[in-house]
C-alpha cells in the first residue's frame, strides 16, 4: 500500500528570476489589483529570496510594505504558497510550531514563481483580505507561467 505524503514535495530551485520576467509578473499583479480598486503592496523576490521589485499602489497602507516582502520571502525560502502554512496554523496543535520558524509568514498572499518546473522567485502581496492578496499574487504568477 502506498501512502500519499501530507505535503507533496516542493519543486527544486532554478535560476533566479530575471528583471524582465519580474516586470511581467509585477504588471500582471498590478493590473489585477487596479481592476478591483485594491490598494496593495506587491513584492517580488528572486530564488534566493532577495528583493527584486517592490511596488506600493496609491493609498496602500505602510505596514503592508514589510508584510508583502515577508510573504514573498517565505514563499521563496520554503518553496510553497504561504496559504499552506496559513491552513496548517488554522488546524492548531503541532502546527503551532511553525510560529517558531525564522522567516515564516503563515498568511495567505505569498506564491512561489515557477518556470520550467523550478522555483525562480516568489511574489508577495499585502493590503487587502488575505484571499484577495493571494488572488493578485496568483495573477502575477500566471504571467510567468504563460510566458
């Protein structure tokens, strides 16, 4: 009998996201945010979780700058969407140990950027409800997948 792991293996790291690709991701995420009138901060990091781009839309709250970066960094460092950890924490119990991990941001809105099946960076969004942040991040990620 074969069992399925609770968390499937994450993709391997690939070469870091180029600035040109980061621009495409940022433009797609910004379009999604503006289409809904959502004032957010969008952060894009490379495969090493180092900041490539940061964009604060008009009237986005200042606290969202650090949060967007943290979401992007966590998605890159752990090679998973931050929603995975958000859901784990919601379950309580042993998952609460996640709170002790350096660099962890267990709030939805951080998404790895994958090209050729490998993590090349990540996007993090903050400023509206976490599900809406994730919607914007996913729009950015799709721009890379479609290229």
